[in-house]
C-alpha cells in the first residue's frame, strides 16, 4: 500500500492532515486550518516543496 494523506477534523472542529506510510504509521502531521480548502492547500504545498527540501539539524 502506498503512502496517503488523511484529512480530518480535530476536537476543536479545525481541519488537519496527517501523512501515513504504507504500513499505516503516521509519519507527518499538519497544523490546524480553518477551512478544508486551506488544509488541502497545505498538502499541495508539501507535495510541491518537500521533494528537494534539505535536512537541517537545529
């Protein structure tokens, strides 16, 4: 099974997403969004910007 993004509403009613690996493990989570459209835009931003993102130790 391939990785997938899941969109859901949290206890406060805000939209969030999580990225799950093929084995079902959560490997990333997103911030709270007021709208579903904002949440989906956050997912698209990760898809666009993350492939070349460097790893920085802080």
